[in-house]
C-alpha cells in the first residue's frame, strides 16, 4: 500500500511533472511557481486522469465546508494557465461545466531520501510555526468582513487591510489568521513593523520574527525568500504605513518567488503592487438615531458596553444609553476611539464623556467627517483621551514614548521617576494607563511587560517633544540600558547563551532607539559611546556582525579620548570591532590593528581578561592571514597569561589555540596532543559555556577540531561519531557563528571525505539555510563552494565548476582563509575532469606556492596528489614520471605529518599507476602497507577502494 501511494505521488507528461508529495510542479526538472490553492486544483485534475471535473466538484474539494464564489476558482484557473505558459492548452475548459487536464500522464516512483537523513535535516531546519496570539476577547461587529477575508485568502496572494488609524485592522487581521490556521498546518507568522524606524530593516524584522535573524546591510528580500523557499504559510505584516515604500517591493519579491506564501498586510496606505487586493475596513455600525432598535443593533454600542463591563461597570439607564449612542456616532464607529471612550466613561460616566466630545470634536459634527484625512479622527480621539488624564499620568505617558518596544516596570520607573520615592507613584500611574487602554500589558512570563501602541506612542512622542522633555527622557533611557548591560556582561560569562538571549534580546529595539538619540545632533555622544560599549554582548551573542561593526565604528568616531574612562571604552569597542571584522569579513585589514590596540590598552590598564581576548583575536587574525608561526607565538603568550589564572576555560582555550595552529601547520600528532588535553578537561566545564569572551562555545569548537584531527589520523569512525554529536550540541548552543563552524569545519568536509555524498549534501543544505537566516557571508560563500564540489562529484562538472568559481570569486581576499583550501583543491581536480588540465595545474600550483609561503601544510599532501592526477590527464603523452614524483612526495609528507588519511589516498593513486605499468604485486604492497595501519572506518570510500585493489590477482 505504501508503495502504491508513492507511485501515485508523481505524474509526468511531455516534460511536465506534478509531484504531489512535494507539492511541486516542474518543467524539465525546473520548479514552476504555483500558489497553494492552484496546486490543489491541479492535483484534483491530474488524479482525474483526463476526465472532466465540474466546477461544483472543484469548489467542494478545494474549499470544503466554506462558501466561495466562482470568481475564486477562475482566479486560480488563470494562474494555472499562466504557469503552463505555451502549454496552457493542456488545461481544457468545458464552458459552463468544468475543466480537464489533457494528455496521458505517466505515474512514476520518486526517488526517496533515507528517513534518517530527512530527520537530521528537519532537526537542523525546524518548520515554521505560529506566533499568533490567542484571542483575549470576542471580536465584535466583524462577522461579515471576517467571512469575506476567508474567501479572499483562498483567492489572492496579497491582501491589504486599509483604513484610518484605530479602525481595527490589526485585530481583524489576527482573527482572520486564526480562522485560516487549520488550513495552514499551523504555519502563520505575525510580523509587527510598528517599531521599525528605518525602512531598510523591514527584511530584518521579518527574518527576526521567523527566527531567521537577518540584520544590517547584508539583509535583503532576496535572502529572506531564498530561506523561505517552498514553505507554506500566511505572513501577516502589521502596521506597514510608515515603511510602505520598503514593504511593497519586499512583498512583491516574496509572492513572486515563494509560491506557497500568502501575505496579509495592515496599512493606512495601500502597497500598490501587482496582484494586491485592497480590503477597506469599515467602521462599526453606529446608531443612526435614538431609537432602542438602532441602539440594540449597533456593533459600536456593543463594543462600548463589553469594554465597560470588562472594567466592572454596567450602564443601563436611558440617559446612559442616549449618551453612549451619541458617543459612538460622533466617533464614527472607530473601535479604538470607542474603547478609549468606554474606559473614560467608567470613571466619568457616559453623559460627561459625551459632553466632552461635543467640545473637542465640534469639527466632526459638520457632516464632512469622511472627507477629512484618516489620521485626524485618531488624533482627535487621542487629544481628548490625553487631556482627560491627570497631569501626572499625562507626564508618565509622554515619557514612556521613548521606549520603541516592550519595557519592564523597572525600566519605566528608571526613565519616568526622578528618585526612588517616585517608584510607587510610577507603578500606580502605569497601572492606571493600562486600565485606560493607553498602555498594553503582556502578562506572559515571570513579570509583566508593557508597551505603547504605535499610534499612542507617536502621539505621546509629539507631546514629549513639544514640552521640551524628550532629551531628558531619552537620556534616562540610555542610562538605564548602560546599567542593565553592565549586569548583562557579567551574566554572559556564566549564563548559557540561549538563556542570556531570552532575557536580554527583547531589549534590542530600545537599545537601538537610545543609541539613535545619543548619536543624533540633539543627543549626547558620550552616553552613546558608553551604551554601545556596554551593549556589545547583545550583538556578539546574536552573531549580528554587520550591525555591530557599523555601530561600533560610529561609537569609536565619537569617542572623546579626554575622558577618564576613554581608554577602557576604546578597549571594549575596539575588541567588538575586531570581532565583527574578523568573523564578518575574514581577512579584514583593520582587524589586526584593532586587536593590537586592544592588547596595548589592556596591558596599560592591567586588564587580564581583555589581554586574553586580544591575544585570541590576534591569533585568529594570523590564521586568516597565513602567518602560522606568528600564531604559535601568540598562542604561547596566551598560555602564559592564562597560566596566572585558575580559570579552567582559559587554560583549555590555550591548548585549543595550539591544537588549531598545529593542525593547519600540518603537525597532526602535536595537534592531537593539545586537543586531547582540552577534551580531558571538558568534564569540568558547564554543558553550555558562555560565548562572549572568545566568540565561540569552547565545548562545541573543541569537538569539531577534534573530529578533523582524528579523521586525518585515520580514525574515521570516532570522527564521524563526534560530528553527529557536534551537530546536536552546536544547534543547541543557539550561537549562529558557532553552528556555521560545526557544519563547515567538521560535518561537511568529513562527510565528503567519507564518500557519503548524500550526508554531505544534507549538511551543505543546512549550512546554506543557516547562513541565509543568519547573514554570515563568509560561511555562506564557502557553502556555495561546497555545493559546487558536490555538483562536480555528482557528474554536473560544468555546473559545479561554475559554482566553485563564483563562490571563490565572491570571497575575494577571504579565499585565502584556511577553509577555502579544500574548494581550491577540488576546483583543480574538477578542471582536470573537464579536460582543462592546464587551468587545473595553474590552480593547484598557486595553492602550493601559497601553502609553502605561509607554512600552511595541512592540505599540501592532497594538493600534491591532485597535481599528480592532473599530470596523468595531460594531453598527448601523460607525464608519468612527474606524476609518480607527486604521489611519492605526497605519501612521504603525509607519513611525516601523521596524516594517515592523506597517506591512504596517495597510496591508492601510486598503486593505480603501478597497475597501469603492469606491476600489480607492487601496487598491492603499496596499498597494504598503509591499509594495515587502519583500525577502524573500513566502510569509508577510500578504504573500500583499497580493499578492491588488494583483492586483485598478483599476475
């Protein structure tokens, strides 16, 4: 039965494939984008095997249990024809009856990826789920438009809910999303854009909400859509109006390249893009007169009464009813304004509120209300609500406007209060503002979090500025976060990263707001410098390389060296700059000088912690620039400083530096000695170690270098077991940069060397996905190179070589990093396979010259082996003697280095050369002398090849 199901999951005809299991339509192997509902229709038609499917049958099967007009079906039929292009005639219409799919479609069995492999990929790239909040109350007066939205969501890819501020666009969008959720397998994500001040950060906001965490200048719509791919989901973009020029092209890119994503946007201004359906949100029904029937049938009145009842008050007198009817009429049925009115009526009573409306909204009684700009109604409502506040509450509300996102009670007290005695008053005022719907409260978690709605914040900010109090409040905001992140830095040294981020990452938008003020013309650069220095761990822990670099450079430019704390601030900021340059740009010329500055300042300040950070950074910088002997000297200095401490991690990191340096130099025995010393001490290290000081998790980073060293020494089974565990612990660490190294330094190359190309492809896909969700360009380029290696190995030689060239060219100076030697060697080998031997030899000679100049010998044996292969492929008479010298030199070098794996590969090439010379017995002896040294890993490809040669008859 399972086999039959698989067979029926793939249909093919005339170059077209309809893959029901993967929900894809392909033309000659290329994916053809098609929306979710359209694919459902094509699936029904292909299963019908050429028989007519009526419109009624399609509507029933595709929109089961939901009333949908025929226009929705026609929209998707048109989309299918567009997708078929010149073959659109395959979809035949029987006018007035239905549709059929022409042609004889063959049923094929798709190739299956092993279940264990699929499970490992799913573990690395978990499916999108929902952050849709649970409805806290019943949606009132929106039955008709909610039903309309359900139909629209089935027929259109982009829907924009538009209308004046306070009309209820967000609440309606969330309700529509909840109703659609069962058809989306739970995949619905809400992205709040209210706190985004820079339109360039729109893709970053989307990515962060989706846990993609894209940031800074590397962020783009293209990066987001590549990550989302064929995921099926509803994306709710909330509060788009202030960044609509950025949202519009972003949305257009998503729907054009992600066929199973629908966008539901809320905005006061439409996106104005192709395919957008504009749904104007109407006001609630307000009483047209004073009759009891009009009053009872009004959804605006119902909302007013429900909100008042929630605050513990029931209005039942005729006077109250008449006043409530008047309020709802004068407020144009705008839900937010009605909620404000209900909150005030609880205190003042409906008649007094109605009288206030008569005074404040006199302009709205002329009958021309709908002709006024949309924001005027909300502004009038806020004016009225604000002016009814006691002075102290109004002052508190204005000062809270400096928070760009959610904030704690402690933060509010610090920013609003002037001394400890005011803490209780601030607490009371905050509670009162929350009761009046001017402050939103989130009660999830250990302590409540507060935030101002976007429109309320904008209004309060205007008031704050008009009073001349903005600078003082913004200064208090910055000072609060300086204190908070001073504590956070200390906590980062002993708190696992995931826990640390859960506490401090929600403050990111508020820190940005404080920094933006501090470095503005009206700000205080001194405070900005101090805040940036304190908040560096936030960017380090989040692997936000580009934004960290930009903000640190700005802070350093603003730093006044005359201050007493300037030396320490410069040291801390320079360390952050060195980190972001080194891991973001690789061989950045500015990284070394930045770390040199840090070391000099740390020594002058007698700061041992930053001395170690600087020595670590300088050592890595020497790796990146190929100065491995200098790296050894720096590792020795690191060990000398660490020896004055009882900190186990510092001593371990010294051995870790030695192991890494010796590994790249080519001394695998020495590297094994030091890495074993680190592993022996891991038992005393917390399961999840802090990241900030050395930018990596010591446990995770130790294991991927341990796996590399063991592999080269010939212990394949041990190495692959460590890789499997390393993937789990790297993913659990939550640190994006560390997980890149887990996949790129360990999992990908070792799977490739083992000959398990399926596993290598899965790891490569995971690294590509990870580096798109967390924009770490150097690892993304390396992953593209690795993908090219796999393509070449799989037979797509020209495609693979192109991918390799593009990746290496894109890396620029970074191609000289040690990690890019492997792609360089495989590029040379691939060029030989393509018959371009001269180009391949040029590549391998350049790499050998580079390695000799840098004493970077870990890969030299393999480069010599590849060179020998290329010489044998040369046009005309092969250079047999030169090739033999390469294989022999490679074999001897690998022996001296203790790199049994390279020795095995070279022995196989030398043995094949002897077989070609009819010296089979000598060939067997060459291989046997190496094969006998192995004690494990006999299932890897090269050892299987060795056994094949050993089984050859001697004559």
